[in-house]
């Protein structure tokens, strides 16, 4: 999993997030975010949730939540050494 994907997962630890909210929070171009989310979905780390008005949200799967401790630890490490 790429370092940027860990940031994506960290945003989802508190619950499902809409695509637009993730894009604003992470500050990445939409094409880059779409690619990363597809990769994480293909890896079984997150799932796409359909919402009304042709929008979507993303949530961690059980497999994604199993990474919780690692995601949090890597976030702390990144904050310390960036």
C-alpha cells in the first residue's frame, strides 16, 4: 500500500466519507483520488456505498479496519518525521 493510500484509509477510520469530502480533506486531484480509491477497493480494503443523487461514499471493509493500528501508527510516525 502506498503512503498516500494510508492517508486515504486514515480519513475513513471514523466512518464512511463521501468522495467530495475525501477530495477536499486530502487535497489531491480528482483523477489521483479516483485511482487510489479504485486500487484500495480492488485490494478489498474499502467498499463503495451508493448514495442518492448519483453520489457515492467509501467505507473501510473488515479487512481495512484490521489495518487500523498500523494506519494510526504510521500517521504518528509521519507527523513526527515529516
